[in-house]
């Protein structure tokens, strides 16, 4: 089953992450001060991934086969990002590329407790892919070895415990990923465990059919809730410089509710976004996420450095142009690299399964 409206949100979140990373040395107008909170969109990605993982999960899924498919799906984009930034570092002063950190990145080991030691630079976005890979494998593994009644409790404890570490480490705010708390709990891992686990419970609610049989009045109420939640998140992720509440969970909970409304497709907005255009935009999200940090350093360390007048006279235009360029590169590399490579590996895996290899 395809949730087309979720694809639309994946594209929007990828765009917001580009905007978050791109604000850097550009002085944005005061009405865009909420962009500094858009790193929470990574947590939204984790929640969506958790929902899709457990919705499609089949008992007795081979953990190694799952890990292999997951690695071949996620790794190539990171490898190309590392390579491109390595090439750029030769020609553009300011782009730092070190061997030890990037070896960990290509093996998805850069954010499982090692990154504070190595301090690897470049391709900073790879931390998300790293923890997504390992925590997904962990959840698949425990889903195979525990009965459901125990699994629910274990995941619930993981969600509560990891969100508590995440929120308190950030002084009840959001962000961070590389730090290790008490040398044991990596913040990035905690973010993934908590949000993917939350996605698990959303998948449970969806399978139980909660709110999926509402009538006209119920659909109207859900439509109003959708409008409120989208307005709420838009305001606090784009326009407001303040957190919406006392903790970063004031982003997580509204999005989890909005996600469920999108899934059941009972409201006006969820139906409106359930179209093929959303699918076309959503398919670019991973490529945009992986390759936007190839574009942003070019602007920061070359274009803006040699043309500072752009930042002084036209800061908003500069911001928009670099964001558009990052999105365009992501779309181009989706067609040039991501899709062909993904199709190649899919065919290889299908052929192996046919011949029993």
C-alpha cells in the first residue's frame, strides 16, 4: 500500500532540512527564525520509517537479508556524497575531508558511539542514515525473537527511556546527535530508537483500524485537526523562534497525530495530498537529503566567500538560490545515480533469489 500524502511530507521535510543546514552564515529575516528548529524533521523521518518498517514487517524476516537490502539501498548515496566532497576539498579551501571519519561513514559506523572520538568531518548528514540502518536492524531482530506481548513492552520502554534521554540532554529542547551520554547512550541512537518505536505504535493503531470508520461529522473534525496541526507545525518550524512548549516533544506528538490522520485519509487535506504529484516529489527526498551538503559548502566556502556582497545586499535571494540549487542537484542525482543503482541492486537480489543463491 502506498501512502502518497506521506511522500509529500517527506519532500517537505527534506526541503526544511536543506533550509536548516543552509542558514549558516546567511543572516535570514526575522520572519524565518523558526528554521533553526527544522532539525526536528529528522525525528519525523524516523517516525515515518518506523511506521513503514512495522507495517510491512513479516514474522521470521531474516535479519541478515534485511540488513543487506537496507545497506544496498542506503549506502550508495552516502558513498557518492563522500566522494564528491573529497573531490571538492581538493579545489575549495574550507571543505575538510578526513580519512578516518569518512571510512566510518561509508560503513555506517560514524554515529554509533565512535564519532566523538574520530571527529570525522564532511557529509554530516550521514549520521541519520547510520542510526537508521542499525536501529532498523535492531528492531527487526527483536521483533523476531520476542512474543508480541513482550515486544510491546520492550518497545514502549525504549520509546519512553530514549525520549527522556534525548529531551533532557538538550535541556528540554531538540537537536544534537553525536554526543554520548555517560559514555554509553549515543543521542543519535536514542533519537532513532524512540521515534522508530513510536512509528511501531502508530502502525499498531493503523492495523487496529482506529478512527477509520468515522462518518461525516468525524471526517469534518479530523479535517479541522489536520488544518490546525499543519498550521501549528508550519508556524513553529518556519516562523517562530520559540519552542511550542516546554520540551521538544511538543513537535513530536503533534506530528505523530498528524501522521496518523494522513494515513487513514479521512480528512480533506489527507485526501487532497493523496496524488501522484506527491509521489513524484517524495521519491526525491532521500537524494536531496544526501546531496544537499555537496552544494552548500560550494556556496559557503567559494561563492559567498569571494562575493560577500551577495550576503550583505541580497541575503534572502542568496538563501533561496542555494536552497534551489541543492534541491535541483538532488533531483538530478536521483535520475543519474540513485534510481539506476537502486534498480541494479534490486535486479541482482531478485536474480539471486530465483536461483537460490
